[in-house]
């Protein structure tokens, strides 16, 4: 079993920054990759950023150049540094993990509880 706990969300002004954290615990396999998704009521869940075992990353076009995903393997913690935030970045942010095939398909097995980001 894998547990993911997000933190770091909050309310910021447009142009501000936040850093989200996702602490992972449990039976995490070395083959698992990690990702951030966001959800706004009435809209489809959106993959924001992913980091893969080789260190390669993926970013949605809407956040490319503003967000940075990283992982601390010692602390088993995933991060999402969000800069130049826009009101359109508002939403619930979730971290997720699974093998790369499931993550890329958009259906990872393990999810955190989410952390709210509000940009005004």
C-alpha cells in the first residue's frame, strides 16, 4: 500500500509562487514514477507535470516554463514549484504515482488527498 500526502497549497496573488510537496510512504517500488494533476469543478482532470525514473520530465503546455517538478529520493518527497501563477492555475492539486505505463495513460493507482491552490 502506498500513501501520498500533499501540502503547500494556499491562496496567492497572480504572479506569486507556491511550492507543493507530496510525501510518499508505504511500499513504493523503484519503478514508480510520480506526477501532479489538477482538477477544477466542471472541468476534466489535467495532468500538470510528471517525473520519470531517468529524470526526464513532462509539463502541460499551460504550465511549461512556469512550473518545475522535482523529487527528493532520500526524503521520498515530490515537489512542484509553481511560479508566475495565474488565476487559471486555481484548482485542487493531486500527486499520484504508478508505473510509467499507467501514469502516461492517465490512470495511476495511487493518489493523494489533494491540496487547494487559489490564485486571485
